[in-house]
């Protein structure tokens, strides 16, 4: 996995990950956290490699487009399922509880439960390797890995990481773990990318080659591959999109919380009553 960039998030059915390393910044009550993150980014841009982003984690062979199209719809967990979660690396109890609190926000809107365990088997196994960035396998893909392999990683969390960064990144990665894909790869997304600027930007900040950029930004999922509703630029699953990288000035800022569509969509995929809703209202 390659690392680093400037991101927000997108929404859909699958998984991946994204985020930024966090400086110790404190906001007063009147400060917009989006503005705060932008200020943080301006500071970090003196060293663009200080900003991290994540790429899709797929099972071996799924980079093949035909194979991926056959499995995407099968990544959701059973409605009402209790999914066990275990940390594979050591961390403070304080950081553990902050991650757990953020992850449980999904439980408010979808009929699925996370059971955090200290030992024994777990479907989601979290690492904290700072060399790997942040990422997650998609939904039930975690079941195909051996029991000692990580299924998710948080690469820049420490006890000093601000709450909004813990919440943003955790929601994003657990969104992937529930089966959600990046929103900027939504079938109905129509971002007018300035291709050469995007290639240059990611080469300089992430070390990505053109194939990496094509795979993680430009490639859309087919409408036949996935369950989806309308494109949602304020989804927690959307990368940030700097206006300098688009032809028409379109931008997506840092999404720090679940959008209304995020909440509605996860409720359709994991309903509290009745079967999954396969149509959008």
C-alpha cells in the first residue's frame, strides 16, 4: 500500500481508507473544524509527505475488473450481525476507547453491532503500524484472511491525535469494513479532473504512478457491480478534492462526520426492520 495525501471521503458499497496525520490543534466553540483542517493542511503542505491517504485493499486477484464485478455485491455482513473487533497492536486504553466510540456511531443508523474483544477470534483485526497508513478490507473480505492477518490499520493515531481526526478516520475505515466503497468512485460521479495535475500531485505527495492514480481515483465502479444511491460529495467516504485538481473549480473539503445520505444508506443496507432495501427513495 502506498501512502499519503489530502483527503475527505466517499460513499458506496465496498471499502478502503483515507485520512491525514494530525497536528495537536485545539478549536474553540466558534471554529469550524473544516476550516481548522484546512489551516492544518496549509501548515503540513510545507512537507506534503506529512499528509497521508489510503488506497483500496482487495483480496488477491480482485484488481481484475471482471472478478471484482462478481464479488462486490457479496461483501455485506448479515443484517443484525455481531462483528467482533480486536486490536492486534498495543495501544493505550484511552486511545482504544476513542476509536471504539467513533466506530459505534455506525450502530446508531444500521442494524449491525461491533463487539470489541481483548482475546480470541475476531472478524475485524486492527493494527496501528505507522508505516502503512490507514486502510481496511471491504466487508466480508476479512473472512478470507488468516486469523493472524490484519484487516484494518490506523497509521497515524496516537494519544495526541485530535478527536475530530480519530472520529473522521475511524468512521471512514469502519465504513469500508461494513462494505462501503469510496464515494469519488461512485458510478454517477462526474468530477472533471485535470488529469495531468492529478498525476503530478499524487506522484509528488504519495509516490503513486499513473496506474495507482487510475485505480484509486479515476476508475468508477459499474452500476452493475454495486448497490448505490445518489452521489454524495459530503459523505464520510469521499476523498477531499482540491479545486486546483479539477477543470471547473469543483472541490470537496474535509468531511468530518456522517452525512444524511451516509446514515440513510447504511440503514437501507442494514435495516432494523424488514429486508435490505435495494431501491433508493
